[in-house]
C-alpha cells in the first residue's frame, strides 16, 4: 500500500480551532483508505496527553513523535541559566510594550517581522530528512513548516497545504499600524520573497479556496500544480437544532492567540460598540475560545456587553439562537467559524475579508459590512428582524450543503492523493 506522511507544527486535538478541525476531519476520513502516518512535536505534558487521546481515536494511524533533546555541554546548567536570562529579558520587553501609552496592537502582534526564513532546529531537520525516505508522499501543513520543502528528498512527492497565505496576512496588517516605516516594508518584501521561493520547492500545493488558488497561481506561476481542496466541518445531524431567533445574543468564535481574532474583537469593541450604544441597541457578545491575556480582561471590564465563555464542547448547539459575528480584517484561507455558524442555523454578519473565498452572498446567505457604522447598523437591523434572521440562516444552510457537502469535499481530497500515487506509478 502507498504511504503518506503528514507533518504539522500543532497537535490537531482537541478540536478547538478551525485548523485542528480541518486537519482532523481529513485524516479521519482517509485513514481507512490510505496508509497514513503523522509526525507530531509536543511541547508540554498536556500536548503529550492530547496525542495519547488521539492515538485511541486513530488506532490505524502510525504516529512519530519528535522530542527535542537538550544540548550536551560540559556544564549543562549554563544552558538553562542562559535560557532563563533570555526568557526573562523577553518578558520584560513585552511588559514595556504593553505599558506603552502609544500602544500599537497591530505592530506588537504582527507576523511581518517573523515571516522571513528562520531555521528549524538541527535535530528536527535531521529527523525529518531520515524519516521521509520511507514514504511515497510527504505533506507539510501550515506556514511555520514551509521551509521543509528545501529538505525533502527528491524520491518523495511533496505537498504543501497553505491554510493562510502569509504575505496576504502581512499585507492586511500593514495598514493597521499606527505608523509604517520603510523598514516595515523591507521586512514585508523579504518575507514575501521567501514565501514565494519556499513554495516552489513543493511538487503540489493545496489551497483551501479558489480565491487563494488564483492568488497562488499569480504568485508562483500558473504552471505550478495547485489544487483547491476546502476544509470540512463535520455535521452531526442528531445535534443540530432548528433555527431559533434572538433579540440580543451575539457570538464570536476564535482564540486570541491567532491575531486576526484579537484584531476583530479589538475593532468591534473600540469602533463598533460606540455606534451600538448610540443606537441604544441591547446586546451581549459571547466570545468563544481561549482568551486569557491581561489586555482582553481589561476590555471585558471596560465593555460589560462582552462575555468570555471559553471553550465550548458542543459548539453548534451553543451558536444556535445567536447571530454569529465575523468582523475579520486580516488573513486568507477559509474561515471555519462561518461554516460552524451556518450548520448551527445562526445568521451571520461578516466583513468582505471574513467571507472571502466562500460562496455566500450579501443579503442572501449573510450580511457583509466593512465599516464600523455599517457593521453596527447591520447588527441593530438583524436583531430586530427575526424573519430576516431565519431567511439568512435557511438560505446559507442550503448553500452549504449544495457547495460544501462534507463527503464530496473529503472524496475530492482522496482523489487528489490517488491521482498523485498513479502518477508516481
């Protein structure tokens, strides 16, 4: 049987992010049809436990676990002392940034300054080189590992799954800086050149949307083999509730460690809530996911209209009876949160960027608003109009099943792998 190795930088369990959902659902489908192996790198005891939980679910998947070994020196304590000094200095610099009166959240959180080439550890690279020799296909996922394309042996067919095009992400962040400098654009251009060169080292590239596929074709050349294979949200029809109207309840899905989510919430509370207050709109925004920083706690204390609810086990049931907000201004790829909202029969208000790449139209399957006042007006209007809520939710649900049927999407990915196997002979 042909063998495929998946390499990802994150532990794809539990299913508490869109990326985890996309990867888990795809592996869960193809593991019974192809010989699947996966390379994971845990960084904590909790991540190691998640891997053990995953092994019980995927009992026919081969797991390779990489653990970095501390360097061997004559006096090991020096290594750890230097590491503690470095970590302490990093924390102090970060605290100074947070205390700055001219706080520039976009600049502080931007990926622009860490998007250019940074080598992976020598131990990890050597491990990958040796491991990959035994596989027909090696698939790498997420930007953090994009440089592995330079290392993979020519005897294997390489695939890179681009969940989010980094230079587009960086391009969206630059206008959000309080002030941009020539050096900012220098880092942006260096990172863009690196991304372009790194992608060309892969035999195949998978984009999540046709929009991203077109961007990548223009970026690295139309002759490169680029395919669209959307991410899949699993639908448990036994748990899905019928449409339920709301007069006040709003929801947002996403964790703050992904900056586009933090930017979305910051934009909402700082620029959209003032218009809602002016209109005397009564609402509660429940934010789902991991939000624990001092910054977000301060926002919660300043804006009693928002509520941090943490991780929700049954997300679709929780979203039902709410309006899902997707005020995203940064990124590319596919917003899984929109698919989750549609499955839950929650009407959606989004930005153009939030719904980019998905075939959902303004005032037909969702409402698209790109300025703070438009977004606030859309919320006020939709909260007071249950018939429109039901229309949007119903039509979006029909479109989801017509365009993004989970079985067809998974079969589409499987067919791509089978095509590559056939080409290898």
